[in-house]
C-alpha cells in the first residue's frame, strides 16, 4: 500500500482524505499538515484511520512516505516542493499556478530528473489535457474562455486598476482578454486551469484567456479551443462549485482523487 502525506486540509484535502479512508483510493494516509491546526484536527476527527498531525510542512516528507499531496496554496508549493523531491518522495500539486514562474518550474523539473521522482498535476477543473498533450508539437493556437458569476471574481488584483464595478454588471460581460501570463498576475485565484493549459500546450505567453462575468450563471464554465496541423479541438466544461469552497469546482476534487487512485493502483491504465 502506498503511504500518503497530505499538505492542506481544506475543501480538496478533506475529500481526498475521505476517499483514502473509505478505500476508494487504495493507500494509507499516514501524516497530515495544515497551517490551521483547527483544519488538521477537524479533518483527523472525520477519519476512521487517524493520521499523525505533524508540526510543520517539511516534516511530512521527512517521514517514510511515498507521495505528498499538496492541496494548500501556491506559497506552500514554493516552500516545500523542492525538499519533497530532495527527500525522494513523489509530489502531487493542486496549486498549479505556482509553476508558471519559470524559475520554479525549471528547478522542480531538474529535481525530478535528478532524484528520479515524479510531480503529478491532475487535470483539475478542465478536461481535454490528454488530447492536448498528444498534439503538443502541432499546436498553433490555444484559448480558454472562463465564465463565472461576478462574486467568484471579487478580490482579484485586476480590479485595483480597472474601472469595472462587478456589482453593477447585470448581463454577461467580458472583463478581461489577454495572455495566460497576464491572467496569472491579474487573477491569481482563478488561474489554475489557464496554468495547466499553458504547461500542457504552447506556453503562457501564447495561450489566450478571456474572462466573462455573468450574473445569471451558477456554474464555473470553461470553453477551450485548440487548433493546429492536427485539426481542431473544443471542450466545454460546466462545473458545479464545491459546497464547502465555491471557488473550487467539484471536478477539480474528483480529478485529484482519480489521479491519486491511479498512482496507488496496479491496474490497466486507460487514457493518454
Ligand atoms: N488544479 C486545479 O484545477 C484547482 C482547482 C481548485 C483549487 N485549486 C487550488 O488547490 C488549492 C487548495 O484548494 P481548496 O479548495 O482545498 O482550498 P481551501 O481554502 O478550502 O483549503 C486550503 C487549506 O490549505 C491551508 N493552507 C494554505 N496555505 C498553506 C500553507 N502554506 N501551508 C499549510 N497549509 C496551508 C489552509 O489553511 C486551508 O485549510 C488552492 O491553492 C487552490 O487554488 C486547484
């Protein structure tokens, strides 16, 4: 059985831990950590097989563990990712936006090579990355249009310098159009899917992002278009938000669970 350490006990971390505890993921959750002691204790109290709560995030990978699952924040990735690999553990990252910083990406990629360990990035709240990976060398353009309720966009850095008043939007309105790289700095909390697309396809300076605020939607919708010598792909994903954290889509949680289940299973692997 694979031994799993969990960094981050919020919406995603809790569902992953429950999936391990109920046997859906055939592994053992041995150690957990969260900046909030309350979140870690709360999570442990819901589990039949109690993991050890460690005192800091670096103690997760110094224990005999196969994989650390990060479901915390970009800062957590920047803080621990390298030491996890140096301790010869695999790593699954949910806060993918952290990897759009090229220096971080390169350091972690070199470390994977050097320590013979793997970083897993689940497809998160989108679909189609399998196809995109296959046609990577033939891609000419990739774009993503994300439509959300205005309240899901509140607090983004973009609004510090924009005249747009989210409260005054009464119909579907384009509020941002630019590269994934620009979107990363303007909408840091909404960029995980654009980051994944960039890393999988033609990079963050060529991936085009459009963000639409729609007061009449209750879903997080992503429409992806990719074109090239191979032909054209389009994907539309209409996500329901997770009830415990409306910023996180249910699909993001399910894709994390599936990635970890695959990691822990000796089985026929379906899909690219
Ligand atoms: N890849 C994707 O498609 C995708 C989708 C949704 C969310 N995410 C990302 O996954 C991460 C977790 O999402 P969530 O919905 O579970 O969030 P959440 O806010 O519900 O939970 C995050 C937990 O991590 C803890 N935490 C934050 N920073 C920490 C740190 N440096 N060290 C230790 N603990 C820390 C918080 O206290 C909290 O309990 C976020 O970064 C989010 O942006 C990725």
